[in-house]
């Protein structure tokens, strides 16, 4: 509808649910894990590395590495760059990881409570014919974006899809439906 969302940045961050033996529970939103469409994330055996599917059309493959094992409230966010190594179609590829930034959830929540999207990044859907803008693909369409001075951290964690594209990530994956790990063979998988 026409409802205005007071703070669009409170949506799209990963919540962690804790259920106690007595049935009570709590939810903690991890703002530092990026604003994406988290889908079946998998915490690796080291309890620090989190592989995150992005249930989005033209999304990315994301990884978060916590500063401290079993504490996801601070760490670094990465996005994959797919480099094809064989023929047309899915074929084979190598992945490299682009670091988007490091933050705590408290830092990003504070930014979410004080910034508007236009404070972080100017976005045009028609070429502004202005060299200060960079053309990216966002949600399958051309966008021209200009990062506002000093807003790299806010962009990494609050405008994650556009910032990942701006940094050169592969943002053309569709419906990443799940991630898992084979602990014995130390191989992680993501399905799309």
C-alpha cells in the first residue's frame, strides 16, 4: 500500500532466535551480517564463518566471519566474485571473496536509526550523464550509483546489494535456497 516505512533498514538483517529449556526465548537481530534476503544460512564448524544464501533474484553469495567464535555480533562481511573457468552455462568457476567491511551490530543499528538511503548512496535508474556515478546492475536492471563521502560502512551493511555490485561482486545468482557443510570433507555447498 501507501504505508511509509519509518526505517527501511530494520528489515533484511539476520535475526538469531534463542529458545530456553523452559520455552521462553529471545531474538537478536545481527545488523553486521548485511541487509540481504538471508536464506538458510550455515554456521561452519569453526563457529565464526557463516555462509549465507541470498533468496533474491540477481543476488549474491555472502560470507560473514565473526571476530569471536559463537558471537555473531561483530565481524567482517564478504561477497563472492564468480570467475568462470569452463564453457557456457553453469560449468566450473573459481570464487574469490571481496571484503565489504567490518562492523559490530550496535554500530550498524545506530546507523540504521539515523541515516536515510539518500544519506548513503545516490541512486539513479536513468543514466545521469555524470562521471561521478558508476553504472551497476541491481535486481536485473541498470542503476547508476554514487557513494556519499565517508559512507562505506553504512553502504556495506545497509545497502548491501548495491554496494556489493559497486565493489565488483557477482550479483546475478537467483534464489540461493540453502547452504550446508560436509564437515568430514571440509566442503561447503550453496544451492541455487
